[in-house]
């Protein structure tokens, strides 16, 4: 991904997506992958915000990385755009996309792949589709029966509390010893 500054001083992010045909063989070891086609899409920061909003709308219990503030403007001085700010924005947005691609739930989401593959996002249709998906989902608590017998859960949580108490005790002991070493070292040199 790379950013370009348009004539009207808007920033457009160019995303190139390649479709991989095959993995390396002994015959083509120098070129690790055969790229069969390249798709180039142009996106704005507003498009990234749109993507994040609707992915989060459909997956409210998932964590999503933050996006750069829309107030950051490398073109604040039109005669000399700040390249360092532009590169910083590129890195942040690239990290955002890479995180989404590694995300266990979102990596195969159709909206993410539309973002990469479709040149013009039809935002109204995407919003409508996302709303209908969320409306058709039955909340998990409606399908679950209330627990009648909770002794196994109590055993688990008792064990977890014991383990945490042991760690807490060990942590405090190490902290006291480190403090003692620090005090002794301070006394030796003063």
C-alpha cells in the first residue's frame, strides 16, 4: 500500500492485491510465487473508517485496531506536504489491514475482501447488508439453557483463584527482594 496526494490535496491510498497461482518449485526458486493477476484499488481514510465501523458493527465482541486520527493532515502547508506524516499514515493503515488479515473472525469476511477487490464500494448496500445480518442473528443467550448444576464451574474458579494467589505471593516476594537489593546497592555507593 502507498499513499498519494491528489491535485485537490486529498490523500488516496493505493492498495495492490495479487492473486497467487502457485508455490515455489525447484524450477522457479528465484520467484517464490506466480502472481496471476493484480488488482489495484484506491481508498481514502474515510473508506478505512467505513470498513472498521461495519466490521465492528457485525462483530461487536471482537477487538479491532484503531485508525489514525482524521485530524492528521500532511498537507497542512499545501506548498510542502510532510512526507514523514504521509509515511506514518501508510504504516498505520498497512498495520491495520495486516491485523485484519490475521484476525481469526474477520480475515475471511466478505466486507474485508470487497475492500481489497472491488474498485468502487457501494456503501449503502454494504450498510444494508450488515444491518440485515445483525438483525437475523439470534443472541447466544436465547439459545442457551440456564445451568442447573454449577459444581464443575466452581471447581474451575476455585483452582484459578488458588493459582492467581500463588502467582501474587511469588510476585510480591520477588518485588520485596528486588527492593532490598536496590536499597543495599544504594547504601553501598552512598
